């Protein structure tokens, strides 16, 4: 099972929404598809799911080209769009039964009960969709995307509108599903990428600018700056650290916490430790600040 895009280009008039985009996602991968607003993420997902055509290039789902096998491909894809389309006058279970029958799911009543439990909709199953909170509507859309047990799952902002507890539950569900499926999800929540994705594709102005495992993204940024946060038991002022090496600058973060920055490739922590020992300071905390997903994203897309 796999999802492959080859040289996808999409134009709206003279404007290119996607420009020669290519990637390949294997079974068992959960890939975060990131980019600023207007970068082309939703356009790409709509092309993959057959809602709009590309101008050039090819999409393959399990080696089937969607140009030639669109009906077969749609049976293998589960799609949760950004703006979750639901029938508000239908009851949750009624709606999922309806979707299951559209996909010709065998023993659909049993499968609907299973997916209702998996997505945490048990208490809401007999409510009208229009009476649900935004979070439960999102769960209903996710349940509809999963009801036919698709091999490829396309999720556009899957945790929108969920409270912190619901977000954790849905993330765990996506991680579990992702063990045996191909999952591609778009999100603006960087913590979500770190929590559930094992790979990230970043798109900007219609082009892929990064495609790496999550742990290797820091290698793409040019910054060599390192920051070390330290807290001391003593009440100190910034000028106390004037005798440090010139390549180390210091600033205040919070009361009692100092940030030491350097562009040196050498780890500055040993030097800071020696300084503290020589000055007979008591170190309460010391840790190196890692570049966050937000920092990496901003560096690559600005």
C-alpha cells in the first residue's frame, strides 16, 4: 500500500497552486503535510482524493493511477476534509450507516458500532449531528472516513475544534490506525506533528521545500545558534557574566533564569559549568534549548 505523487502541477488561471510536486508515502507512515495558508496543502489533498483534477502529473494509490481508476481509488481512500461536510438533520448512527452502505461495507451495522466506539461517539450516537459540539462533529467526520477500512487515510486538520482530552484520544487513534495504513495529515499544530508523525513534508508557494523524518528536520535550517538556559540559587545580575568568553552572550528569560547564546559550533555547556564552579555558584538547572518545530517551520517558510 502506498501513495505516490509525480510532478503534480495545478493552476487556477495564471496562478500556480502546485508546481511540480512529488512525494512517495509508504504503508505504516504517518506523514505531516505542512505549509503556510495558501501553500497548496488542501489543493493537493483534493487532487489525491479525486475531487479536483491536476493540470499535469500523476497520482498513484497502491499503484493505480487515479486518472484511469478513479472509482477503485476512491474505495481505498478515507478523507476528512478541512470543512467537514455532514448532514446536520441526520442522527450520528443513521449517518454512519448511510455512509457505510454507500461503500458497500459488509455487515455494516456491526462495523458502524465498532467505529462509533473507536472514535468516542458512543454517548452521542443517537443525537442529531446538528446538535453536536464542533469536536463531536469532527469525530463523526473521522468515523465516516474510517468506516470502510480504507488503506489510505487523508486528514485535513483532523483535530480542529477538539478539547485537549479529545485531541489526545484522536491522536492515539490516528497513531493506531497508522500502523497498518498510509496516513497523510495536514495541520497547523506543530505539537501534533511531533506527537504522531514520523515524517514531514513542508510545502511553500506550491513547491516541496522539505521532506524528512521528523528527527532530521533541524539539519535543514542554517542556524548554528545554540542556547543554554541556566538557573542559579544566587541573586545575580547580567553584568556578573561579563568575564565569559566573547562568543557567549547572556540575557534574562524569567526571574533567576539566564539564557546564554552562542554561534560557536562547540558546545558551550562545559565553559558555563567551569565558570559557575570558579565563581562558587550553585546551579539549580541547566539545559540546552532545542530548536522547536515552530522555529524550523518559520525558518523554512519565511
